[in-house]
């Protein structure tokens, strides 16, 4: 029976490369000389450190540019709150999303059920598996999901005939 998985996974290798390119640009830019501007990544968390909110915004803009050049959707980034740390420095933690949240998975499942397509959706952990009898129905389900769930960077993998 044909099926595919709907997932929300960032390419972590490309995210790490984007962060490394951001570090290179921060160290060479004139407006960051002599400041505490820095960025680092651990697991799925990116930490930005700067002297002020404005500087964090600049670092975030550079990061977004580098990620877009590496074909990483910036919707994977979940921005945290800006926190004051020792002295007059501020930091912001950005989490990289991985996996579909339960409410989005339920929304996808409800969307497919209400569409009257001859396919079924089942939530399996942090992915949604869609199965159907015909390949055309599955492709119609993909188009429907892409159109109606635009706020989450979804991708489709594991397509089986």
C-alpha cells in the first residue's frame, strides 16, 4: 500500500555550517570589533550573545542570511526571550525545531480526514504517516498539506509505492 511520511526536520549539518559562517562574518565585521558579539551552537540550541538588543538583531539577521544561502528554512528557528546576563550583556537562545508538534499533527490528520480523499493519516511519534490506495491520491494529499499548513516547514519523505 503506497504511503509517505510528513516530517518537520531541519538539516542540522547545514544549520551548523550556517552558524560557523556567521561566526566568521562576526569576527571580521568592523561594527562587531571590540564587542562581546558571539554565537554558538550546542545540540539543537543556538545561543546569541551581544552588548544590546540591537546587536542581537544584527547577529540574527546575519544568521538568517547564512541559513537561507544554505537552503535552510528560517521557520525552523524558534526564538527565545532576550535575557540580561552579567554586566551589560544580553543573550538569546534560539531552538531548532525538530519533529511535528502534537497540535499540528492533529491539524494535519483532521485536514486529511475532512478532505474526502481516499487516504488515511496516522500520527507516529513526531511524524504523520499518510497511506492510500493510489499514488495520485497521495500526491493530492501532499498538495493539500503544503497549501493549508504553511506556518510549519514540512517536508515529505519515505514515499513508498
